[in-house]
């Protein structure tokens, strides 16, 4: 989707897009960009989620929080930051959640094709015991006992549960998948970040939230 690039590249407002922190338009608080969502304005001044953070135009950042996305005052906060009217799409929270889930599925598919992910308990457990796993992705509707067995002796591994078994299966070319192990690297980092943001958007606590410093490489 085309976006409106109406800002001066050197305007003071753009300073918020440099450095490790971003200012949330709703709360005014500065936080790590990894836990925030970037938005831009479309040609009709409608708010457009920019989850990949690549769209042109001035960026507006919002903490990945379902309550903020549902707040009736959100349009006013964005309008104040954009210095003009802003249209908030209907069902914004649901739309952002769907986009994040799709990104996670796409990255899982890329990881599988690159040989950086294995699916199924046996294969994932082999990676865990061999020290090859940097991130574990579990189906959110999987049995807790299976997760405990998978992580036996490796409780330090970060675990995220952003998708159902059917959704994981679709991403990995199977009917359903409960356990996935990923090698450390950029794809694992991207999945961990999106899973954390998705948990915030859904308002769910992310068990064993992945930490970036555990996913180097």
C-alpha cells in the first residue's frame, strides 16, 4: 500500500525514529522498539501498520498492547502526533494480530526451507539435547506435559506459543505441528519478537518470553 510521505527528513519529530528507543504516541513513554509497532499514514490519512518497519513516511510508534489498540482515544493521540486528522481502521487490534501471526508463519516457512527449523517432538528434542536450538515454538493449544518433556534439561531455552497446532502445521507443510525448534539467528529473533508483540496485542502473558540476548548468532 502506498503511504503518505509528507515530512521533512530532518524534522525534529523524526528524531524519535533514531536510536534504540521509540516514543509511544498513546502513553508518551519511550520504550524498546522491539516491543512496539510502527504505523504510517496512507494517502487518505488512514493508519497503516508497518510491522516490517520499511514503509516510507514518518513513523508513529505504539506499544504492542491490546488495550491501547482498543482505546477510543487512540485516534486523538495519533492526530496529535501527526498534526492532522487520522483515520483509525475498524478492528485495528484484530488486524494487527492477524498480520503478526502471518509474519510468524512466513518466517517459520523460511526457517524450514533454510534448514534452520525442525518440527515434531523427536526432531525438536534432538536439537534441544544437541544444543542446536535457540528458540522453541510451541502450539498454544498443545499439552503442557509435552512441552515439559521437550525442555527437560534445557529449561533455559526461550519458548513462545503464538500459533495453534493447525497454524504451525500450515506454515510448515503439515496437517498440524505442536513442537518446533529453531536454530539461533535472525529468523529466530524475528519470530521471537513478533511472538512477544502478538502476545501483547492479544493481551496474553507470553510464557518463557524469548530474550534477544539468548538468540545471538
